[in-house]
C-alpha cells in the first residue's frame, strides 16, 4: 500500500506534478466511481439534450418548409433547460473532486455515499458563488463598456489597450468572488 500524501506540504512544480500522478494512480478507481455516479447523470442528460436540440436544428434547416413556430419555441425552452443541467453537472463535477480530496485529507471514508453527502452540503453555496460571479462580471462589463462607449464617442484612439484592460477588469471580480468560496469553507484551512 502506498503512503498517504500530505497535501499541505510545500512543493516545487516537479514535485506537484509527480505527487498529483501518485495521488491519481492510488485513488483513480474510487474517484472515477464518485464522478461517474454523482455528476455523470447530469452530464449525460445535458449531452443527450444538446444532441436532440442540434438534430432538430439541422433537420429544420434541411427541410423545404419553414419550421413550426411552436416547435421552435419549445426547443428553445429545452435548450435553456439542457444548458442549466450541464452547468449543474459541471458544478457537481468540481464539487465531487473537491469533496473527495477533502475526505482523503482527513482520513475519512471516500465512498460514493460520503462524497455525495458533501456535494449536497456545498451545492447551494457553490451555486451562489457562480451566480454572484456572473452578476459581478456582467455589472463590471456593463460599467466598463459604458465608459468605453463614452470615450470612443468623443474620438479616442486607445481601442486595443482599453479593450484589453476592460476584459481584465471584467474577469477580476470572478476570481475574487470564487476565492471567497474557498475561504468560506472552514473545513479546509488555507
């Protein structure tokens, strides 16, 4: 049996990569089992939904007559629903890995049931962080876009530089707010 990995130890880049592969080789089966059973159904449903949606789009584009308006509206609703399912699936995927590593660090049971309990405990906090990040990025982009519009309407010529700065400034709140998610979780001290 392989020795337990100390996650809190300071390492250089080469050691980080080698320890990551050692962790994965020692724990690949329980980790994949947890990912498959917990986030797999979300991702599978979302993938099937997107496949059906794009199949409908292609068949309506190839058809001679125009598509039925009611069918187009219902497929738009299904597209939104499938997109939300895929977002929830990717969120559950990352939470599954996070919870598995937490249980491993604290020498707790890493079974699918225990990982599922932790994922459900953290899901709404993570969803709040994601929605807050999207709100902050949208608000920041709107403010910076408005300022750039005002600048360019007066004849400014700093387009590329200000565009780059606006992208950087609109993404920054996401990183600040997502770091809040890690800090708020008192179980994993930084």
